[in-house]
């Protein structure tokens, strides 16, 4: 194809063209051309040539460029006669002259003679040589000789180009469009059997009026055609519609949107889509979501980002990733409804939303089968797949594929990749495809790379493995290739902010929203969990389900909304495992992680756990259940492939849920736990019927209470490490500490030294019902032996004081100064025993187990130390010290105005 070198303005530009071409041909530019004052410098290039033996030689060439196209003159020898001197200057033996015209015959002659002598090699590229080489390197040619822009088609011609697609879907073969006048283009079409009719389609810029209908009718009659169609981008006037109706279907008039509806009428579907959303709770409570883009930008609302994506012709596919419950489906539903409203208001300038829930297609399925089933069986739209693809290719649709991870359920890895590639087939030049997927669906970061990141596929003939670009590991599975798809992008959903949470609560709870907000803020980990829309929804739903007057605690809330979560998945068919079995499996999994001291479990260990727990044998069943556990539970995946609970508190709650009934029935093993598990257990066992009644025939001594044997939660802040401990025998323990009056009988009977504050052998009358003080451990042990009992071991004392549920104080977890004699009461001395009963009693019925006096226990603080444990805090102790778990210690001979004790007896009924 000829090249007009006159398009090159200056000689310097011609030199740049020559350098660009030589570079494209594989030459290295050693001395580039220069511009401005340095312009006109010679060009030195080199190439490496390998001979047949394998020796490589670098060949340098002096290149001189002569641009004579504007004058049309040939280049003569007089213009290059110093070329030999220049070659000597640069120490090269090869010379190339490039000209935009032709050389003179004299020049050709002299160059041939030079070359024949063998001292130097001189060559010429004339304009014909340049043209040939530029044709071989079209990229260079395009940079320096941009093609003349095609004339913009008239609006009518552009409309005709669009209309031909639907006509082909309707079975018509079209001839080349003909421009009738500046406003109209006609297309002659031939229908196929059994409707082998000839039709004339006229595409008009502007409103179709009555004369347009009459003119087309006349053309049909003159050319003996069967039917005529008028199509416009704008509107059809009422008069034109009446005129078309009068032709008895000979002429029909459409806007472009109405013409597309001849293929598929999406209006009933779109109206149903909008109604479904507007009639749901989601429409009432929806709050705008935000997203993080590939460059790290955080954008909110995400609707605006997706709107810009829709309006950018260079962007076709967007994958929205997020963990379970982060709002992927909610976004799709509300955004599809919004797109539907826009389309109904202005169908010619907006796209039709098509929302396909992939969870309903959890198996291998081709795009054509999926779309056909969706249109025909789910939307009751009788349309061919070809018509759907026409809509998509012409930019009439927004395809929203929701839940790719759920489509992948029950299929192998290759099928998952194939499914993605099938959906990617929907991406064409003018199409818009949005896909949502749960992030934890991928077992590892490497697996995510294989599916949604930058791995280019190997050629079909190659059997070599690939390396992951991030981990460097060898990959042996197929990959979805996004490296060659710059029109594909990925965004990640952002969690809710505090403002979002408060907006939701205001919508849900109305006048109570501030109470709910305070409850969330002051309940363990609920503020963080509420950042996830589905969990916030469950929290908001669960708070009102609490019965009037029922105490709100974390365990109750977690129990309510984990049940809601599991029920939700089961009712929507998202899971293979029953709700109860999945809950029990989560408990077992959480317990294993806890016992191992791990916060996660590697994905390679999950199938074994699934197989063992559910008693599975077939590999396919194991794979299905393994997938179900990973994606439809409370688990998340980290980049190394370790699965952990989406929040640590879920694992702690499930351990507590496993532990609580075993504490009640006595089967709980001794084990270390943490404060969070303790708190959940206490909440789960709130209101439980404990302790049970003493066994039949057991007589509880007067002034004592019965404590059954078995496990209980012991320890915590300021005590031993929190744990499940065990007392292997039932026992009786005094309801109150020993009083001065009781200790006086011991002094009288044995002659034992009286406490120093008595001032004699009997206590003051006003202190008779106060706990005895100024007694050492030795004094207390002597009294116990005289009374036929003993001092309680510290685990006995603690179980009697706090029961099995690990409560912090005898009455529960919250400190209350009106329930005990502590520093907060301001009394500053002992009080009569039982004064704070029953409000300050433990579950077993012990009183004064918090405050009043520190109580000696039989146990040593550490084995062999000789120092003895004191429990319960005293009247001067603050709320942290009067905790049931608090341990003090002292030498057995120590006495003080705050040391007391109570008795214990072993039950003989075990």
C-alpha cells in the first residue's frame, strides 16, 4: 500500500522514522538521531549475525537519512560524497543510505563499485524499499502515518448498524444499508423459511411521523415488498402509530428499545425484580456498602463506583469479593432494582439488569444452558439463546452473576475453572458482567491466584507445570487467566462503620436504637461483629427475641444469631449438612483448635476431620462435606490456607457451647480455658437448675449446704489460671463463716486461746453474730477438728462460692456493692453473717463468700511452701479482691482482724 512521505514534515522526523523502523527490525541503535540544535547527527546501528558454524559477529552500520519527498528530487552522489570519511570516523565498514525518494543512477553506480571492491559495503533504501518494510511492520507505520479517520456515520447509519443484529436473530438476511437522505437509511431484508418474506427496514434520525409511515407504505407497494418497519432512537408520534395500525400490520413503527422487545420482552421480569426487592426487609434496612479497589482506594458508596464502571466502555467485568455475610447478595439485589427503575424510566439509554443467582446452579453447566434455563424456566420468558446474546453483545444488559462460590459447590477443581470460563464467555465488547464470590471459598492464596489472578495459561501442546507469580510454587492445576484481560477487575467489600451500624439500628429499632447500640458496645466483641451486615442483621433480630426482663449476655446473643445463621443457610439450600450436625461439628472443631492451642486448622486437615465426624467413606462425599464446612460455616481462610473462625469469639463460643451441658451432667473433662470461654459458659448456664437436690437419704447438717462432686470452672483474674477443675467427692460446707458465738463454745470446751479483740474469754455481745477474726490457720484447723470437720480445700471453697458456671461473684458476673461487705460499702468493719442473704448468696446457698472476712483454706499456696491460702476478700477489699477466684496467702500462724474461716465435711453419700 503506497506511503505518502510528504506527511513527514522535517528531516529530523524522517530520521526518527528510520530509527524506529530499524529498531523494529532487530537492530540496536548505538548512536540515535538528535533533534533541535543537535539535529542531523549520523545514525549508527548494529546487529549480531551468527554464521553456520555458530560464531557470532557484531556488525556496525553507518546510516544516513535524506528526506527529499517534499521537493521530489532524487539523491545524487554529491550529497553523500563524504560518506567514506564518516565511515572512517566511526570505524565502520557498512553504510546505508535511506531516502524518501530515489537515488540517481550515478549514485547507484558508485555504491556498486565500492561494494565490489570488498573494502566497504554500501546499500540504499529508496521510498519503495521503505514502503515494503513499513508494510512488514504495521505498528511502526501506524505511529508515523496514522490512517485517515473514517467519517463519522450519520445517526441513522449508526442505528442501521445496530438494527442488523436483531434482524439476524429474527432470521433475516440483510443487504448493505442504503443512505436515502441525511436522516434515513434503509435495509432490504430477506426472511428465511417458513417466513420467506421480503422486508424493508428504514432507520430514521429523530421522531417517526405520519408522513414517514405513508412514504414507507408507498415504497413497499412500488417494490412489491411484503412488510416495512420504521425504527428510531427517539420516539414514534401517536399519529405515526395510528397510521401504522391502519396499514393492517403492513408497516410497523418502533423505538429501538421496542424493536429489541420483538426478540425478548424483559419488562415483566424487570418489574418483578423491582417488586421482589421493594417488598423485602432489605429495601427498608439497606445501607450503602463500600469497596476497596485494586489500587487500595476505599470508595463509598460502591454504587457510584459501579455506575462509573458501567459507563466506561473499556471495562467489562468486575468481580466483587467478600466474606460470608458482607453484603454481596444484598448489593446485587438493590443495585439490580435500581438499574431496573432506570431502564423503565428511559429504556433507550439504560441497560436491563439480569440477576442470576448461581447458587441455584450448583453443578457443571454451560453458559447457554444456564441462560436458557434462567429465561425459560425461572423467568417464563420464551426466547432463544441467540436473542439473549444479541442483547448482551449490543450493550443492552447488565449481567449480575451472584454467588460463584456457591455454583462451585459439589464440583471438582477443573469444573470450577470451567464454570468461570463459561461465565467469562458472556464478556464481549459492549457487555457488562458483574460476578460475586465469597473470599474464603479459596483454600489458600495460591488457590485464589489460580482462580482469579495473574496466571497465563500454558499452550495446549505444553505439559510443563507453572509457577505461581506470588508464592513461586509449582502449580499443576489449570488457571483462570486474567493477565490478558485488562477489562476484568476485582474489588473487595468493606465492613460497616459505626455510622452504618447506627443507621441500621435506627431503621430497625426506632426509639430503642440507642439502647441497642449501647448493648452492642458493651457486649464482648459485638461491635466488631456488627461490622458485617448479616451479623448486624442477626444481632438486631436477636435482641428483640429476648424475653421481657431476661438478662442480656453475650452467650445468649451468640446462641440466637448462630442459630439464625445456620437456619438461614439450611432453609436457602446452601448447605448439605443439617443445622444441628453443623453446630456440633463446629463445637468439635473449635474444641480441637483450643486443645492444640491453635487459632486455625490447615485446610489439608479438614477432610480427615469431616470423614471421621460424619462417618463418610466415599471421596466425593468427603469432598462435598469438606467444601460445605469451609464455605457455609463460621470459618475464614488466611493466605497460607489455614482456616480459622471468622472471629475468635465464635471459636470460644462453640467451645463454651460444647462445655456447658457437660458441666451440668458432670462429664466435662479437666482442661484449660480462657476468660472469654468462661464468660460464655456463665451466660449459657444462666438460669440452669444447679445444684441438684442432695441424693435420697443424705442429711444435710444444720447450718451447712450440699455441694455435689464433679467439674466446675475455677480460677481467673487474681487467682489460678482459669480452667475446668474437678472435685471428686460431694461435700457439705458451712453456709456462713464461723461466728464469734460459735468459736466461744470451742474456747470454753478446750481452753484454746481466745481472739485478742474479745478482751476476755467471751466475745462482746454486739459481735456474737459477726465472723470470728484474729484467728490463725492453726486456730481454724483446731476448731474444725473439735467440731468434727475440717477446713475446705480451696477448690471446694471456690466451687461452693461460685458454682459450676465460673461466675465472677457468688451472685453472677457483675459487681454489686449492695450484695456484700466490701470497701465499696463504706462500713469499714465486719458485719453479721448472713446480712447480705439471699441477694449475695452463691448458687449453693453460701453467704458472705465475697467480702466481710478472708477465709482460711486447707490448701498450701504452693506445694511445700507452708503458707496457706485465704479466699473471699474482706470488708476493706475492693471489687477485684472479693472475686471468688481471688487468692491470698499467709503463714499459718498469722492473725488479723480480717482472718476468719468456715467448716467443711465430706459427704458419705457418693
